[in-house]
C-alpha cells in the first residue's frame, strides 16, 4: 500500500475517510469496543507477471452516487515490460489482498469517556469517538461481505486448482491468513456456486 503509508503500530488519523466493519455507533456502547475497519480510499502498487499494476481501492457507489458497504478497484493503470502482454489480470486476488492490507484495528469509544493509549490521554466528545490503533485483519465474514463473496470464491477455486496435491487447504488458508476450517468452508461454497471451476482428475491403473 503506497497511500496511506502505514507502518506497523502507527496510529491512523481519525478524520480520514473510512469504512467501519460494524453497525454499532459510539452512543450505543458503554465501554470501548474493539472493531476493524477499512482505510479508504487507499492506493496500491503490485508486481504481476512482469507488469506493474497501480490501482485504488475505494467504496463502490450506486447509480445515485451513494456509497455502499462494498469496495472495489478503480483508477487501474498497468505498465508492462517490453515484450510482455497481460491477458487476464487477477483482479479478484488483488482486491482481496488490498482489502486485507488496508484494514485497521480500532475501538468505538462511548461519549464523554477518558482513556489512555501509548502514554497519551484522550477524551471523547458528546458524540463519542472511534480510536484507531494499528493494522488489523478483517474477519472472514467481513471479507466475504466487502467483496460480495463472488470474486473471493472464484479466486479460491483458482488457488485450489493450482495448489500442489495434498496441500490445497493449507495453501488457501496461508494465502488469506486464516485457518484450515475457513479454507474448507470457502472451497465448499466455491464448489456449490461455481462447479465448473473445479475439475475431477482420475488416475488410470494399468498392468505391466
């Protein structure tokens, strides 16, 4: 992620545009409540197949211009080395990884609440506050919701098809940073939604 330039443990400025992964409001909580959120818009640079891909992760807007709770890629620019031609960029994968990279951990703070973090004392106003503390990891269900589930399942199917035999679940789990149970669940959903993306191979047995 090139903008914002976040470092591990850095406190994100609270006034920047964000998407919080919760329906809670500060006025509804009685004590600081941990949540995660998305720093948006966020720009990224990725190296893909001898090409440099620059893109922005931002909230998807409706036809009327209102923001939705889904995020997508915009302002996509691709520069390839001479002689290299990209026919199919892995945009679902780039979006999923960008969502994870731009996620932060935060606390919803109730109104008129005083707390100390990193040696600094803070006091929320009458409307409460949202205090950003560090990088975070979106819960699996949040990642599904932000991507609308579709692109994620397609990418899970792609990784499953290319992962080495006997390590497919571990490869998917390690790729997204979740556990094997999550990987099993995503493969089941992908098989159900996109059965054509999975092929069954058979081994022919013969006698010498």
